[in-house]
């Protein structure tokens, strides 16, 4: 059961990382335009930094689980 839950979390990480990378805006200008229209993400720099940190944490988590699943016999 524990292995199933870890694989389910790993699957969710897969989907969320793909969506996060696809949704990310390619340049700062579009993020600036979005931030001026909406205060949802706060300032552009803090939103960009938050998305960078979130992406890094999710990628590291994904690789840790991938290594665990590949070396479990």
C-alpha cells in the first residue's frame, strides 16, 4: 500500500510538473503585463522566484522518487 501511494504521488508530480512547465510564461514582459492586470501573484519578481523555487523542489522530488523506484527490487 505504501508503494502504491508513493507511485500515485510520483504520477501527480509528473502531471503537475508538465503543466507547470507548459503554463510558465516564456519571458518577463508577459509576466509583468499579467501582474499589472491582476494582483493574484503579487509582484512579478516574487512570482517568478516562487515559480522557480516550486519547479526546483518538484523536480528534485521527482528524481528522488524515480531513483527509489528504479533501485527497488
